[in-house]
C-alpha cells in the first residue's frame, strides 16, 4: 500500500471518530481547517462608570425636581406639546438671579437609575461651589397628545417629533426654547438675562439640537454641552463644519464628547459613508471650531453611541463650561470658603 493510500485510509477512519474538519472521502483534497469564529463583541463602555459626583452623597442638601409640566400647542410645531421638569437647588434664592441650564431629552438626564443622573450632579457641585446656583430644565421632544412620552428605551425617534425638531438646522426648535419655554420658566423663577450664564446641552440628536439653538440664538445661550452629537447627515447636520468656517465667529463655549466606536458609517452593504460616521463628524466639528478660534474643549473616548461615557463625564463638562463663574479670593471671606448651604425659607 502506498504512503498516499495509507493517509487516505487513516482519514476515513479518524474523521467520524474525532470530527476533524477534513473532507472524508477517498481521493479527497488536502485537509481544510474551518475558519475561526469571530471573537465575541466586547462592551466598549464597560469602564465608563459613574463617579461620586453623580451619586447621592450624605450631607448634601437635595434640590427639588418639579414637574412634569407641559407646554401645549407649540407655535413652532403646531399640534405638538413639550413635557419638561425643573430642578430647583436647595440654595436657590428668588431674590437673586440664578444661572440657567437646559437639557434636551430631559427624561434621560433625570433618570436616577440611568447613566447621567443630572440632579445628583447639580446638587453635589452647587453645594461645593463648583457650579453657581442654577435652575436646570429638562425638556422632552415634542409629541402630539396621543403619542407616548419618551422613556429610557425609546427616546422618541419612532414615536414623537424628535427627528424633525432635533436634527433639522432651521430656527424652529430654537423658537420652542426661546419663545415658549423661557417665558414659562422666567415667570416662576428669577433667571439671569446674561447669555454667558446660560447653557444648553444634550445627547445624540439632542446635542445637535442644543448646538442649533445656541447657533441661532447666541443672544440667549452661549454654553453648549454635546454628548456624541449627531452632526451627521440625518437632516443635513454634517453641513455645520462648513457653516462654522464660513460664518462670523459666534461668542459660544462648546464641550464636545465623542467615541471611536460611535456609529462609524459602515452600512449593511459594507460601504462606508463619511457623512453618516458619527465619530468622524464630531472630529470635523472640533477641527472647524478650533480653526475658527472658538472656546472649545473635546474628549474622544472608545465608547459607542449613548450616554455611558458622556454621563460619567457630566460633572467635568459642567465644571469646564462654568469654569469662570465669579469667586472671591478674599481669605477672610468665610462664606466663600464654606459649603453653600440651603436658603432658609
């Protein structure tokens, strides 16, 4: 028996016994090893966890989250209504103008089991004088009365007016904030009229919506907080870098957060579309804002789309945006050197 025939006989005997990936037939082709399976997908957000500034701390006075309230029958988007909540810190004094912060997709930022837990952040940082006393508003995208309120699993892209309001670059959503929300807030709270003491922010489409409000109305808002912003071609958002370069510089301060694994623009057909690459478009935003000389900070992580990194970073983003709020350097000012205590009612 030849050496080749002996090998073929051995293959016929061994294949059924050990399940080797060999074609088991007389005269078969050389052995073929099956391709190795793809490695399991890793959680690229696993190390982005909330720090102590995002958690409830013993001894820290708790602010009050008021609401929900409803802005009915929007003039900017007829037939829609907007739900919102207001965080009032324990230190708020109606006799003193407070700073203002507004978050889009409000339900996600006030979810106390979520990845941002903004009320805790505000309470902790205001108490330690790392933020000024501020009124913070959490507003949801518009919806018709019969549509459901967005929630942790459905932010409203398939059920509300969110895609139109947040992703288009016209000034209609800015009108919701400036002409509809602000009058309702300033009726009940004493808010500064200084736009440098007012901020607006959000995540994903909520982030580009926040930028759009400040872009159209820098007379009202000059601080922008952007977490994995959707500056992509959903409704033409990838036009912003060119608009920034062509337009007169606006008096804005912007903090961008983005992730290397955030929707990288590779479609189901395997083709790459740069205009749908979330990370690339955030980098383009940073490049354009830098070239134009804007007051800019940005952090790129390894995260995917969502709030896992940006939520953990929320305390630092707010500190940076308000880094120059007034302080006293008088060593004899014991009030300035103490925790900010609640206002006695």
